[in-house]
C-alpha cells in the first residue's frame, strides 16, 4: 500500500513510537498523579517528559501552559467554549475546518456569539481584512495556520499583531503545521494554539493539545478528578491539572513523546524539505495530465494538494486508486465545508493527496501514473460536474 493521506494521520510512525506505547502498558500501566507508588510516579514522568519535549519543539518556556487533549478538535472546543461568553463577537476565516466551524455554530445558537467569516482576498490580505471586521465586542480571532485542502498558509504573525493592537485574543489551528513549520510560541503574538499528536508530531491517534498563554482567562469545560485537592468539590483551575480531568491517555502520550523526539532529532527543516520535494513532483506531474483540474491555481506551500478528474466522481477516483492501485488518498469535503465553499468545490469536493516523510519519489511516480491512467480511461465521459 502506498499511503498518501498524511494530512489525516501520518503513517507509518517512526521507530520507537509503538515501543513507547507498549512500554507504558506493559511496564507502568498505572494512573499518573493518582498515587505515590513507583508505577504512578513513572507514568507521571512519561507525561511530564512529553510535555517538556513539546515545550522545546514549540518554543514554550513554561510547559504547564501546554494542556493535553484528545485531538485538535477537543483542543479547539476547549479554547472556544472555555473563553467565549454570551454576546461576544468572533472573527474566523473561510478556510476553517469543521473542528472550528461546528463549535462556532453551536456557540451562535447557545451563547448568542456573533460571528464574522472572512473570505480569501489576495489583494486585501488576511490581516487587513481581520482588522476591518473588529467590533467593540470582538473577543477572539481564530484562524487555521495551514489549509487542509489546498496547502496554503496564513500569516499568523501579522494577524496576531492586529489582535494584540486591539486587545483581542488570537487562537490558531495548527493541525497541519505543528511539527512541520517552525513555531516559537513565546515569540509569536498567539494566545492559544491547538495541535494534533497524530499528524506532524508522529504520535498515536487520540493525542493532541492546546497551548494557552498565561494571560488567557481560560476556564475548564470538563470537571472531575485531577489527582490534587481531592477533598474539595470545587474544580481546580490551575494548569495543567485543572484542564486534564480524569485518567489521561498515558500510553498515547508516551508514544507522542517518542514522535516529538523523532521530530527534534530529525529536524523540522529536513522533514519539510523532503515532503515539499514530493509535493512539487506531484504538482508538476498532475499539471501535465489532460483532464486533471487542480483545486488551487498556485503550488502549495504545505505537502497537501487537491484535484479533480474530468468525468470522475472524487470518491470513485479514490476507490479506484485504493482497490486497483493500492494507493490511499482522501476524497470528499475533508471536514472543511467552509473551505470548499470558498474554493467553489462545495458541489463535489476533491481528491486530496498528502505525502509524508516516509514516502518516496518512486511512490509519487506510481501515483501520477495511476491518475494518468484513470483520466485516460474516463476521457470522453460527460458527467455534469
């Protein structure tokens, strides 16, 4: 199988990730922070170790401001629902994933949060458009860092400066960029940043986190056991324990630590360079195939590319690639309804291909040849796309 769906989850994982998960289960499968015995201490050390590695990678001086979550979606819900209040105004972009768009829709209905959605305008620029939409009650700006559909990035430093200028909090969705682009949070005008463990950080699924600046008055959205002050009924609000109620995914977080170690040892620049070499190869190959329509006219700056083939439904194309060529890609709307509306592909979606660090140039050649054969086989068929 040629796996080209790394924007969903990176696979395979580096050596050491599965070993770290297994070790947590076999050697110290106790509850971290819930006891003083040696196994509980060892489990807590595994979690603390991963938190410190993440702090090193993401440029965070205080690891306590990194809160473990189930995934980016959980982290974004924590940021949005733990910060926004009744009647607040929120600004977001037309590139947002459903992990932002759907909780925002919930906030509109249940907390009367006012929402402004900014559509892409290259001439105006993102930061200028954001500033033009600020109101007296604007409390939060939220943007994706890198599009999971077309591989473009937003200027988060510029947008963050606008937010700081107006005293507004800024939340970044780094689902496609954490571990792939340099991020130094203590040097960026970013207040909150959500990230997955299972993508560019090469950890297991079911892991992720939220960076929250100490200046953000975030409140927990889940209450329960924290392992501290257990005699009190009022839930603690200190970080990180107040935001990580219940038994954590210790094996997953241990595996995440191994994934982050791989990124630190390999180097973000090396990973990015290899993946972008593959995406450039893809771009050049697909642009030469008659009947292939790239969703975005510019080469991507992240290793993500979406396209359609004339006369072929995207899901059908993905099925053919899977069943006949043993190539895994993702077709459809990529949990990004707003993005597909902005890109004028809301009627059919697209086929997305996303190479990873462990893919090869030879595999990309095989993929291009497979798409060429599919396009040739369907040439002349007229479907009303």
